[in-house]
């Protein structure tokens, strides 16, 4: 069967489909559990989560599914940011805060120990899969995880980054094309040079690493899944497709924005977080366009805009929210994550049967 | 068979593979004839060619192959450019000209009647296929072509542009993803918004037009061909894959640059032509980076750099040449265009047979 390969065998699941570990509350335990129950790999997006929240979420997921699932974490970054830069960014944010009646300026704090504490929870629970974004973990971390039989998956956006993942002990690698929504995992190559489309990136990476390649970026339905496999991937990772699902924790304005946009509107902006990410163009992105290159680096700018994004959602002002989306929003659907999985599996099977007839 | 569809039936060829009509001397009659003899659709890139040269090339192609072939032309653009802008651009070019011992400044001339004269030759020869880049031709032109049973193919880089092509009578539409090398055909959507990866663009367009969709951008081998068909395309158009072929008229430095680069190096630049295009990063691109947004518009800047690009090739200085390439150069091969075709067809057939087994 098309879904029986090294990827599904090693993880012990039925279908080679990962629901991406998107941060920011999208990946509820219900979403993760539903995808894993449907035979895919649900993933908790724990990048910004406290160790306690991760612990509780993992407990809930384990109650919801007996199947393997994953937890995604971010390799931490500590950019040098001056007080002046933070002050300048707070000034730029003040018109938005005023409109939202938010009084306080933000003073971002970065916890140096968050990542280690997140890893402790993941190790304690022996989660089946741990995936990483924005870099590769230390050898020590990889060894600890492997000792608990945790499968480790890295993220790459160029051939070089995929090779670095393999060399650093990753069991598999997600290969993210430029179509992807939100932040891509670029960590070694310059951002502009790493803007490579999925169609071009997947076969080039597949030719250069031996670990299973997981295609991501612009994949929304069976056509993208089967095309990825044809290109040399063993599995796919889908983010935007699950943001609009009923189990997703994304704000309704975010879901509606994806449902109603076109492929031209998700643009690259650094304004929300200090790192380039793909989101649906809105007033915040447009107003910050001239300033985005001089903002504090990620994740400092991300902390500085957190109150605005949160309050904008509360007050139903999507023009100031981060509406992350990939470049394939016309294929988005508001349905259960289970239906998304079931439809993809059925459609891949019919597509294969149609192609097989054409092969004769 | 996988290759029997509306596209191949309407054009009357065996395989749904178009060799892109790249301008600038790449598409020799030998290349066009070889691809058409191998069952694909060779295309003469006539965008910058004089009517006489087109006439002679078509005569040669007809001697080389009895099979259908295409001619690609550019919808003309006449940007407003001041003498000051031309003077400024000539100043920026003068360091390159000095190094190359080129004495004269360029004074670009635009012929308002070139396009009509090109069309006259195409009509006279009743070429089987005429394809258009940078826009859609007038209704009158479409009618004239159809009266001669010439199949007309347009180029789109967004869903809207594909719909415009269909509404204006194009029989088929090439859908170019952001991976594509050289100039893409964007003509309606803003350039940045039209930077959509092939994986995302093809299924969205396929859902919105009834005419056959031809996928382009990042496609280099059987994996890309079959993936495109899976995504909803009926055919593919490949450019970079044929630039390095033995029949291609590309300069040897250009072929070598593609053979030796990675997916990270073909970047977007407006410096050579005044219109964004993807080429391998070199000294010219880097030195012009700060000025490229204020250069004369296409095709004026293109005329202004023509002598530099030509002389740089003669003097073997690839650092000042336009080394157009898509984002998949690691898959390029220096072989005959016939071998490229034969290998793709054989590999697609084996890939389908492998998938068919997995379907059971």
C-alpha cells in the first residue's frame, strides 16, 4: 500500500500525514488526538508553551488517543536587542495599543531555561515523537531522547539544512517549501536564499539525505500528498489545512480569514515576531512594512506584539492579528480533522487507481 | 496511457512536455526540432527576435521535424522612461563597460511594430502553436491565429491571471510557479503577491479553469512531471532542464553555472532587464542590488545591459552575465534533449508502475 513505508513503520502509524505542531494555541489536545486517532501523526505545538501547560496537554492527548503523537519545540534564540530598539518598537506599537485600549508597554523577558524544562516534560512522558524547528538540538539532547526511544524529527528549508539535520542525528526531516504558512524553520541559510518552492526543494533534498523526507509547504489535499510522494518524500506535514478544522484552537477570525482569502494574500512579514513569516496581508502588516527590517529580533518582537494580537482577537479586529496561512488557502475547508484525514486517504487511493489505469 | 489527454490530443503530439520558449538564443532550431522529434513540443523563444530571424528559424525547424512545434512571443510593454533615468542607468553600467572595454553608452529604441511583424511571420507559417508571455493578446490577434488553426497558449502566475487567459480565448494556460527561472509571465497581479510556489499554484488554478493547465517552475525530471499531473496539470513546461542540453544555444558559461550551482543561488533580480527575473547570483546582481528598484522599466533596462551581457560572454566573464536558472539546478544534466525526453518518459512509466503496485 502507498502508505506503508519507513516513515509509517518507524513511527508505528497508518498514514504518512503529520499535522504540523503549530504554536499559539492552534494545536489543541482534541486536534492532536483526532489526527492520531485517524491514523496520522497529531503534533502539539509546544514552542511557546510553559512546561506545566505541555504536561497537562500531553496528559489530555494520552487520554484521547492510544496512538503515537508528537510534540514540537523551538530551538531557542537569544538575539542581542538594545533598550532603544525595544523602546522604538513600543512606540511603533502604541497606535495599535491605543485603538485597543491597551495601556501598558511590554518589557519582554526571555527565559534561558525554558527549552530545557520543555525537554524534561517530553522526556518524562516519553512522547513518541519530538520535532524541532529553528535549528538542531545538541548532541546531548538527542542522546537523551533516543535513550527513551523518542523519534526525533528536524526541519530544513534547504539541502544544506537537511544534511545538517541528518548529521546531527535526526531520524527524519521535514522539508519546508516557501509556500508554507507562518514561520518556516530556516536556521542556517540566509532567509532569501532559502525561499525555495516545495516542487524544487523536495527532490533535491531526497537526492542528498538517506533519512525519510517529509514534504511541507502548500500541501492541502490528496493531490499535494501524492505529488509529494512522487517527488521523493515519504510523508507530508500539513499546517494550514488543519488550522480551519473544527478541532483547531485558532481564533474564528483566523479561520474565516483563511477561508476567504486567495493565494495572493498570504505575504511574508517580520512585523509580528521579528522573523519572516507568511500571513494574510492586513492593516498591521501594511502599516509596519517600512519598519519591519529594523525591529528587535525574534522572539523579542514576538513578545512585544503578543498583547496586541491577543486583544485584537478578543475585540474582533482581525486587521491587527497574525493570520498565518500558507499559499494554498483556496483549498481550505471548515470540517473535522477526522474528515480531512479520511478524505485525503480515500482520494489518494482513487488517484492511484486512476493513474494505474493510465499506466497500462 | 498517462500521456494521452486533451493536451496531447489537441496539439497532436505524444508526450505532454513543452520545452519552454526561452528568449535570448537558447532555443536553437536544433533544440526545438529535437524535442518535437522526441514527441514533446519544442518551442522557439522568439520574444526578442526580428521577423526575419523568426522566419529563418521556422524554416529550419520545419526541415528538422515533421512534428508540431511552438513559437513564443512577448506581449509588448512600453514603460514611460525619462532621459534622466536612462542616463542614470548608463552611469551605473559604466564600470562594467570600462572593464569590458565597451566604449559606447546605449540608447535604447523600442519598436512599436515589432509584435505585429512577429505575428505576421507566425501567421504566414501557420505554426502549430503560438504561446504568449507577459499578457494576453488582443481579441483580433486571437481570432487571426484561430482562423489558421493555430493553438494559442497563455501564461499565468496566479489564479486570476489564469482566468483572464481563459476569458481571452487561450486554448491552454501555462501556470508558472515561483521556482521558475528567468522572467515569469506575471502581467496582472503585483509581482510580490504572484510569487506562489508550483505545489500551491497548480491545484488552485486547476480548480478554477476548464482549459488544460500546463505546470511550470522547478520541474526537471520524471518526478516533477508526474507530480504536476497528480496536482491537476495535463502537461509540463520545462526551461532550465533544456538550457544545459547539448542542442541549447545557451553560452557555455551559462550551462556550467547551472551545472555547478545549488538551489539557494538563483535569486530574483531586476538589474538585468528592469523586470524581476531569477538568475544565479553573481557580481552584477550584488553590485546592482541597491539600485535595481529605480532602474528604467522593462524592456528598456534590458536593452541597456545587452552589450554588457553579450561582451561578458565573449570575454568569459560570467560574473556580469544573466545566468537565468530555476530553483532546481541540482537536477540539471548536460545531455542531449532527446535523452532528457527519453529518460523522463521511461522514468514516469516506471514511477507509475511502482505506484500502481503500492495501490494494491
